[in-house]
């Protein structure tokens, strides 16, 4: 194969603008949109949900804009989150970011596996009860390895499947929105909007202050928007890196509009109390009721499976990308993670990710509320990688000459965006609670031996004094996490 053929093959294996947008949307949406009415109504009434979507739109926009600015001012730092940590704060922080992201998204994929099997129980009643019984574990394992085989065939193949699945999912969401709009009742929407009264006929119960309700929505929305950084993580696979910022914002806008409409319009058909008591996925039962037919349930079930598979593919691609860059460029991950197949796929990294997902799927069998547990873990572990990226943008905004020539963003604007994104991310972290944050650090501590192994392989210094202190803090918090887990 000559150089021209190699270049042509490499170009074919990259993503265009539509592919990047599909990656962002599929990574963010996953299963979330199909159970959104129930998940939000379990913690908040109409007014609090409306405020939640406004504050979420603003807060997540700051986070998305942070990644947009970083991809603009540091276009050479491909694989995003890892490089921001490594360049900004040293190799161990880079590893901390990549490892946390790696384990976090392995847990996300395990959550998709549990939900997929729980959804398939609709077609095979009693076979996959809960999504985590032993038949579910076997079924989820088979699907996981089949999707891994698809990803190993290359970005071009998996991106095509992604686009198709995302289109199906969006079409079903539009059908859902048209249905609830046609049944929207203003009186239903405005009655007990503050969720301050108990109305047994509606299933409503007092939910506390609006601020209390608002904080309760934070972990739901954090899970929903995990993946907003997808195009940045996969920037090394972009046909035109300059399209990464535009794809990020486009994906974010599609998702925030879709989430807000699905959540708020449902409250004009059912009270928050009624929505909170629906069986998951709640949108399926809404359509079944409004269409007076089980076809609604069938449509949502199939769409949910398409959405989950699309998101599953996105995360396998993304979580394999960071370790590959960390291993091949800086020696933060063991050498084997640097291997890339003939199809330009980090195959060892993909397979290791799949093995971790497999282990988590088996562990989930022993948790009675496996899906919710995995969502909480994923949401909590997303916070530190975001914080590190935001701190890196703050750091470079304070120094002259850090921004690439021709960058569209000024240091002053970047500083303001990063500080506001940092504040919002910290609020989300606090909403998760100290217990779950500490439990998440167990996974971070488990990664430290992999880092020391990699540094020995590459004959690089182990820890600076600051990094050693950071590692000790991680272990200390993890020890408390083990105590909290056993308490």
C-alpha cells in the first residue's frame, strides 16, 4: 500500500460534521430522554423543573463552551480531557482524568446493558426481570461483545450505525412531542405548580422548597448531559478539527431543547405525582395511555434500544480514545494501550474497556437497584474530569501567549466562562453528596498502580512532591469511601 492509499484510508476512517454531532447527541441522550418525565417528577414539581431546565441550559452551556474554547485555543491537544490535565497540571493529573473518565464511562455502558435487558423483558416477560438477573448478565455480555466487534471494525462503520440509530431515536421523540402537545392541558400544568400540597387524586405530595427540589434535579441533569464533550474527546478522529466546536454546541442545543420539551410538556398531560409513579421507561406508558394502544409501548421500547445502542457505541469509542493517547504520547498508561489496529482503532484499549464493562455487569447482578446505582456512580465520577478541564482554561487565560494564533476567543472571555463553568460543576458535585463522591474515589485509587506500572515501563519519574500529595489524598478519600460503602 503506497502513501496515497494510506492517506485515503485514514481520511475515510474519520468523522465529518454530521458524524460528530451524532456522536455528541447519542453520547448525551442514551436512555435518559425516555424516562425523563418520571426521573424529574420524582424530585421536583412544575416550577422547580422549569427553573432547573433554565439553570441547566445556562450551566451546561458554560461547560460546553469551556470545551469549545479549549478546542479553539489549543487545537493541537487532541483527546481533549486527558491532554488538558496532563499539559496543565502534570502527567499524574492527566492520568487521573483519563482513568476516571475511562472507569466512569465503563460504568455508563454497564448501565446501558442493565437497561437494555430490562427493556427486552417487555418482549420476553419474566426472562430478564430487573435487567440484572443471570439471564440478563448473559444477554448483556453477548450484546457488549457484539458492539465491541462493531467498534473494532473502524470509526467509519460504527459512525454510520450511530447516525442511523440517532435518526430513529429523534424521529420517535418528535412523535412523542406531537402526541403530548395535542393532549396538553393548561390547568393540569399550573395546578400545584410549586409542589407544596398533597393532592391524593393527582398523586401529588409536598416536595419541600423550590430550592430543595432544584438541587434534587442536579444528578438527573448531570447524567443527561454527560457526553457533551464527546466531539472534543474524539477530535483526533475528526475530518476537520475546526468543526469540533460547532458540533459540540449543535449537539448541546439539540439535547437541551429535546429534554426541556419532553419533560415540561408531559407535565401538561399528567401531574408530577402521576409521572413519578409510572413504570420505566415512563414515555412508553405515556404513549400507551394517550394512543390507547400497546403500540406506543412498542415504539418507545424499540426507540430506546436504538438510542442505547447508539450511545453504547459512542462511549466505547470515546473511553478507548483517552487511554490510547495517554499511553502512546506520554507514558501515563501501560504501553499496551498505545496499540492501534490496521483500521486505526485503539483495539487493546477497546478490549480492556469491554472487560471492565463485563466485570461491572457481573457486579451489578448483586445490587437490587443496579441501574440507579450505576447512574449515581457515573454522574459523580464525571465531575473531577470536568473540573480539571475548567481549571486548565482558567490557568491559560491568566498567561500571555497561551492562546493559538487566530483563536476566536479572548483570554478575558475564556476566564469568565471557565469560572462560571467551574462554579456550576462544583454545585453539581455537592448535590451528589460526600458519600457518593468518596465512593467514586475508590475507582480513582485503584488506578494508581496502573500509573506506577506505566511510569516504570517508560522509565519516567514516578511522582513529583505535589503529585505524591495528590495521590495520598485520593487514597485517603477512597478509604473513607470504603467505610461509607460498608456503613
